[in-house]
């Protein structure tokens, strides 16, 4: 089990929320390997980074869903499949 400290900022104050999570052995070993390789200074830092990445990815997915819904509701597009794919690749970088 590891403990995770999360930062919350409100009115110029930083509040740390303490969380306890259980990890499978392979996941715990992977986290430890990342910290041991000096890529991250702690498991908490790594977990927070993974959460940030997941949140960014979710925002991108939500953007794509909104665009698809808009396109479906409009009924048609003049863009080719290649143009749409190129635009999506550019936006996901």
C-alpha cells in the first residue's frame, strides 16, 4: 500500500489531501522501478503525473466526442477522411 498526497489550491493556500490506495504487486514494482531509476522522486509524484496525463487524455477524448456529435448532427462534411485524420493527429500532439 502507498499513500498519495494530492495538492488542492484555494485562496492561495495549498491543502494536501491524504489518500491510501492498494496496488497489485506488478504495479507496485513498476512504480518502484520508475522511482529507482530517478525518473521520479517518489511514487506519489509518479501517480500524480499519471493522473495529470489521464486527465489530459480525457479532455482530448471529450473534445473528439463533441466534434463527432456536432458532425453527426450537421449531417455531412466536405473534408476527406485524410483531412480529418490529419487534423486529429495534429490536435493530439
